[in-house]
């Protein structure tokens, strides 16, 4: 069954109506709890369309009423996974990659985490997204009840009044739209998760989820949903498979083109001077380290220990050590860039180093449990 693809949807009409793409994900999570496969589900509680907070629950009714993933609340949930608990979590590709990297670093056992992956074409920064509703449409952002990107259109849903629509390309030309790191991310289908879910490939007249089973754990969740009669499903047709892959190829092409635009310009300039200039603005607040999902170093972290009092270098030891530390580990999630108070393009810089290393040695972080090449070897291993 692993490797199989289906169109699936919740049998419960309420779940199918409320859930994204037919409610399969919600139904599968509830089935996992009912069958005792998982102890907890890591969800997000919506505060509004631009803010949410993560929480754990084992209550099927809470899962049923939980928020769909929010485009303008780009959390990375990997840091909220507890140790020693069977937990299910919906993941963007960068979430899933972060979970794998944190498992390598002993934060939890990967076998305890059931990753229900969601296709992702990018998320949006909340502050500029709020501003875009005012600036582009002249509308109060508090009237927005949902945000979607569908077939190249950015749609702001409203309960009262017409929905607000603009092409994502036009929004981004105006300086709004997706986070910069999302524009050049070329991993859109979460192939490293246990299930890959989304609406790519689903016929436009059908409310269903395209589900690809990627692991034994994914198969276990799908079987639980069948056993509890939580879902209905049918085999994905060849046409639907090809449509999904076509969308993914197009997304990758656009991302790679954007990467060439953003990072390729460094090939034409003095790169060392560029890095010195960018890092000269760093105020060493350590926010990038705090939010980085693959950094699990604590108070004895080398970047903190060696960086103390040594900021007279042209590039501080704090930043130099982080560049080295993330060279084989950066997953491009964009969290560091989101929180940088002086707007250093940290994700692009770290990704430039990581991608060049990937080209040289063929290692890509966050896809499997292979140890990062630059990680300290285990004791006794040469």
C-alpha cells in the first residue's frame, strides 16, 4: 500500500464541509486517536487570520473543530513536539524536514511522530499581509475570515461582502504575498512525511484530498481511517497523478528561477564584501538561534560561548559559527529571517551555503535520518 495514491474525503458531512479539501486529514487524525495509534495531536488554535498558537490534544472533538492551516501564521511546529509521546502533526515540507533534523539530534524518536504532510506553495508574513488588505483593497483586515492561494490567485475570504482576489504575481510585484524564503523553496510536496496530502491533482468539481502514502506509519493512519469508517476513497487515476506532478514541476521551476534571481546575483559581485556588509548590521540579539528548528544547542552553544566579547571581527564569531553549523543543516524554513530585527537576509545566505554543499557532496538535510556530514562523529568512530 505504501506508494499508493488516492482521492479521499471525510464521510462525516460536517468534517467534509469544514475541512480543507474534503476533510480527509481531520478524519485520519480522529481515527488515529480512536484506534490508539497516537496519544496526542499537535494542532494550532486560531486567534485570528493572522495569528495562531500551537497546542496538544487527545480529544477527537477538539480535532474536529481545529483550525485549518493558516497561510499568514507561518509557525514551524517541530519545536513543540514532546518526547516519549506518540504524536501526529500536520506538516508543511519544512516542518517535516525540521522534525527529521530534530530527531537526529535526540529531541524525540522519529517513530513516535506521525507526519501528515500538506502540499505547500508558500506562506505569508502576517504583518505585511495585514497591510496588504488595507493597501490593495482599502478594507479593514478584521473583516477577513480566511486566506487561500488557489490556481495562482490570492483570495481573502469574508463572511460579509465579496471575497477579495488578486493574482499572487501581482501581489508580490507590489511587495506583498509570500515570504521570501517560500518564493525560492523548491520542495512543495512533503515527500519526507508519512502521508502527502493536498488538492493538487483533484478534479475541480470534486471536494477531496489527493493522498499519497509514503511510509508504514502513513499506511497505518490510512487503514485506521478505513477501519473506523471515517473516510471514503477511490484510487487516483493516471490523469490525476500526472496533473499533480505537472503542478509540482511548475512550482519547482518558478522556485528555481526565483533562487537564480535572488542568490545568483552574488556570483557577479564581491561575495565576501556582501557578507561583511550584511552581518555588520547584526545586533547579536540571538533571535535567529532561538527560532531555528534545527539548532538544539543550549547555553553551552559554541556560537554563544566563542562569540562573547569577540564582535570586533569583520564578521562576528557568532555569525561565522552559525554559518558553519547550518551549512549542512539549513532546511530553508525562513524562521530566522522572519524574526531578524535588522532584516538581514539570513535564510538566503544560509541556503546559499547549504545548497552549494549539497551540490558538492549530495547530502540534503531533512529527508532521512542520515547524519549531517559536519556533525561531530559518535565517540569511538573515526
